[in-house]
C-alpha cells in the first residue's frame, strides 16, 4: 500500500472566541495546495481513499485533494488523525483500510513527524513537516508494528524551482 501523509495547508490565525478546530485555510494556503496537487497529479498520485482529521483546515485540505486528485470515494473523518492522537491510533486506523491501493492521510503536526518516523521504524528520526508537505511511505506489512519504505517527501516551496545535483543554495 502507498500511504501519503499530507499536512493541512496554511490556516488562518486563531483569535479570542475561536476554537482551534474551526480555523480554516487561507487563500494563500489553498493556492499553494493547488500547486502541490498539480505536481502530485503529474506524478500519478491517485489515492483511492482519503482519511482526514475532523478539524476544519484538514477537512478543507482533504476535500481539495479529493477534487483535484480525482478521488472517487468521499473523505472519511477520523479522530485518529486529530492533533493529539498517538501513532498507534493512526496505525490501527490505517490497518482497517489495508486493502486500499493508495491511502492519503490528512492531518497535523507534531503527529505527522512522529508518524513518519514510526512508519519507518526510526522513532528518533526528526522531520520538518511543513504545511502542505506530502510524504509517501510504501507499507510492506501490517503487523503489530509498521514496516515501511520512504519513497519521497515533497515540500511545496520546492514547486517551480529547479534543483541541480550538488547545488547547496536555498
């Protein structure tokens, strides 16, 4: 199974009286996500199912992904992808959907950094998981502990930039 971890796009700042769960994507967040999904489409990313955190910014990100990546199934909301969930809760949810060919998970930090490391069996691994970033892990087994292989990690700020081998500049 190909698993894509997609961190939600840039969201509005919270303010007094606003619940964190209600924060929505900004216009810039939506624009950058569209650029990312264009690149993912060109890379033949086609999730058969998208699972999302129940927070507004994640739902909006997941629905945009569903539309632009042409996923037929409805987005499924799961508390397992809430910001304070554990990697084990996500792993249990993922195993329920093990028959999917390509599964996209839409959620938050710091959960996704920890989840990436957990999927790769490298719990001490540190990952700077930016908003709108996508990481692909191919799962090799679905036992008690995950066993996956990192295939790629895409950060939206790389969109439109040419990177040459040996180029150390930003």
